[in-house]
C-alpha cells in the first residue's frame, strides 16, 4: 500500500474519545444521504475505556479508482442520553487528536480558523485541515455538531485534486446531516 494511502486511511476517523456516554439504539436522527457510486461501509462503534459501546452509528463512504483511494467521508452519530456537551470542547478534542495523529507520522497539520455555522437548525463547528505529505497534499474537512439528542461528526478527506473535484458531492452529504 502506498504511503499516502496509509496516511489517508489513518486519519479518516473522527476521534470522539472525550465523550463518556451510555449506549443506546441508533435513532432515525442518525440518517445521512450517501452519494451514489460510493462504497459505504459500517465501522466499529466508539467505545469507552471499559470497551462499552456508546451506541449510535458510524459509517465510512469511499470513492476509489480501483486500487487507490480518492476521497472518503466518515460520519458518526452518537446519542447523548440526556448529557450536555460543549460543541467547542468536542471540536477541540477532535482537532487535537487529529493533529497529534498526524504529528506521530511526522506530518504537520494546519487548521483553518474554526467556522461556527448552523446546519438544519443544529450548531456546528467546522475547519479545514491541510497536511503536506512526502508524495502529495491532503485536505480534510472536519465538522462537529451537537443538538439536544446527538453528537454528530463528519469528516471529508482526500488528496488535493480529488478533494476539490468531489467537494460538491460532500456538500450535498453535509446538507443531509441532522435532517
């Protein structure tokens, strides 16, 4: 496997380790519209230190050209079970974990300023991440949202040219978050 593909696959996940929630069944609020032609696969659920499943949903969608990964979107929806979370705190924890992961690989991740938005009546924090790797430049978009019942995370990652050429598709997926 090429180095860039290894790096790419290593950082598609959204770290939500700071959350300490009670597991519950995924609700309809965890629906998202996936693009046609992408391979959509479920992922292992997030767990706490005792390996207890937080519940919810975690899915990754890939677009590749046969052997090389072009872009990927990862989505997670975790029930809050009555807990109150800080959007800023959850975003900061995710961003720090992503940055630390890239640093462990000897790469520098540069974050854009955080953009505070509202998407489908849910507050979001979003940032773009640029990573220069030996073979190419990666771009990653990170979105964290918290409403009354769920924590949502969405990450879109790809090499520079593919990231840009599939941005409209990502924006369509993003628009379906929390509908």
